[in-house]
């Protein structure tokens, strides 16, 4: 018998049980269709480690994770190499979370992991809309002959929800046809002037938020499979995110962290902070209010 205490390996501050959670974090260590630099299978574990360096309070949103029950389910153990079996596992797990009335928060992993989650979501929310941050449109109909790939994932999601249920930000790389498609279908939010139109697509509907971390500039996000120069600073990213914070987010994922390409560890810290801000979206809970509520409930902080 060794006494401990031992360092927890889950996400900082997570609650004990699935039942009490609002958000459910699920690690998705899969990078099987990655076309350039593999390694996102190590993303979720790295994000968990970095979470311990975060504060629970977000000055940006004046909200605290203490008032946000979230459960860290851990990493799914995948039969690596069997893409279809892995997608089925993710779909079934996401379905359990969604049908229990909880919000999925997937930690990638490559971006293909979003598709089976959207499949599970549209079963419960047929009017689901998707808000997509990425350097890449991921709208190819196939990639090297494959219909299911990190490069086609948003096209597969559009097959389910329709092009008029998608809003995309930060896209700065892709073939001309993808840009033509986005402009034709009005999915690409390029300037502040486009914001009201984008919000009109999303307001009043259940929204799934999918964030490919390569939307951020490689200067803070070198730790990703397909870095693209010219990306958002962290400040610009959160400014955009705050434009959407009043929406009804029913689930989210944060994908494509590949920690071994970032020896400084900065990308992983950024990723963890993105996850924190996502969990606090829509929760306008002032810290003092939360503490007062705790005191009233007779619990200790
Ligand atoms: Mn991308």
C-alpha cells in the first residue's frame, strides 16, 4: 500500500461521475487518415496534462469552471488501423452522451473524429447547425479516393445537415473549388460585415462547435499536423469566439493538436485554454456569484 496523494490524470477539476456532468470530455486518440505529419493521437493526453496549469476562472468570460460540472471519461481505446470500427465506437459513445442530455466535448485526434459525432447529434437534433474554425475547409468530396478522411470531414457533415447549416471561419488554404463552393453556399465568414448573416444561420438552433486548432497561427500552434501560415492570433480567435457565445452550443470538439511538433509546449497550453473557454461558453457566471451560491449551499470552496 502506498499512501499518495497521487496526481490525477484526468482534466483539471473534473467532477466524479458522468451523471452529475453537463459536459463530458472524451479523448479520441486517432490520426489514421492524417495526410502530412501524424501524431494527433497524442493530443488529448497532452491537453489533460496542460490543463493543470490553467486557472478555473476565465477573465475573458468572467466565468468559472467551478460552476460548470464536467466529467472526463478518459481516452477511448481504439483498434488503430481499423478506421470504420473506430468511427463506429465514436458514434456509439457520442450517442450515449447526447441521449443522456449531456454535451460532448471531444479532444482530438484528427478532424475525422467529428463526423461520427455529428451522426449521433443529428439523431437527437435534426436541425443541428455547425460552427467550424479551421485553416482548411475540409470540404473535398473525396481525398485520394477516400470519402472518409480528415480532408473531407466537413463535406460529410454537410451531407447530414445541409450547406445552409454551416458557418466556417479562418479558412485560408485549399483548392479553388473549395473556396468557390464556400462562397456559393455562403458558409465562409470572412469579415466582420458577414457576421450578422452567419449569426442568422445559427441563432435559435442547436449548434455544434468544431475547432481545428490549426486555425491559429503556427507561431502559437506549431503543434499540429498541417500548419498554415497567416492564422489567427489567440486574441483574434477568442474575439471571434465571443461573438458566438450566446448561441445554444449542444456539443463541441477541439482537434488536431499534435504535441510532438511543438517542443516548447506552447501549443498544448493554448489547446487546453481553448478547451476551457469552450466549456464556459454561454455560462455568464460571475465568480462572486458562484462563490455566494456555494456559501449559500453550505459547501466549501
Ligand atoms: Mn485544418
